[in-house]
C-alpha cells in the first residue's frame, strides 16, 4: 500500500448526506472513496474491491453495522480490513457492542474532521504493517518451496550429466548408449515437470493477460 492515492476507503451509510460529508474530508487528500448504502452492498463491495479501511455506519435498514462488522471479521478475505464504526450511538454499551463485533475503532457522530482523518491514518498504518508481514510470509514460503524444488532438480541433473559423459565416450556399447539416451530423456522430462510446478507459483510476467452527520 503506497500513498493516499493508492488507498481505497469504503464508506458505508444509508444517508447520502453522510456519505458526501465523508467524501469532502477524504477525497481532497487523495483517498479513493468507494460507497455502499446498505449492509449487503457493503459486504459485496468489501469482497470485490478489497478496501484498505471501512468506515461503517450502525443504523441501517436490513443488516445493521454491528452485523456487517461481524460478517466482515468472519470472512477469510475481509477479516484483516480495519473497520471504523461511525455512529450517533455514543453510549458506553454501544462502544462495547462495536468492539465485540470486531470493530478496530469507534468514533461518535458528530465528529471533528481532524479526529476522523487521524483515526483513518492510524488504521491505514495498521493495514500496511499487516500487508508487509503477509508479503514477507509469502516470500518465505516461496523461498522454501524453491529450495525444495532445487533439491529435487539435483537428481535428474546428475543422471543427465552421467549419461551424457557415457555417450561422449568413443566406442561405447550401442545398447548402453541407447540406455543412456533414455535416461537423459526421462531425467529431462522430470526436470521439466519440476520447473512447471515452480512456475505455477511465480507471478505473471509483464504483458501476461490474467484471465458525519447524525443517524436518522
């Protein structure tokens, strides 16, 4: 995740004026704002657009913000997205419900713009750290896989080298030469299969085409 221009924030609120207010705070700073007007739409967009932070209202028709947050945190692909609950429900029990639902932060409406932006930046830093840790974990896994496959390559390469040396000797028995040629072919097929398996986990090369105001 880079600067604000590469950060996507999903705003979830059924009141258009609340969404517009949040856009007025976020877009001038370069954040890309996605919008959802209800809980079901929020869950769908969180899956499709993988935002870096979700600003979530509580009082909405259908699924309320608490239930949306619970479902986001239960999803394998959305659990790591930081959720900031924005609501006019400011009692202590409301904060407790938000935390129990898995929210990462809570801000009561009406809020101060600077406080909102500070909370958003803090959650973006958390998301960035998580993404970095996940990237390092994947790199370590790929390095271990590559090491294992390199070890597997040693056997077919050794067979190929020995068989080629016999073929290069003058006066080698024709039957032995044929056996060596067959061994080279078998070893080459095995090496090609190992390389193919390794390439399945490699990233595609360039050019490859991959198939707030108040609650009501």
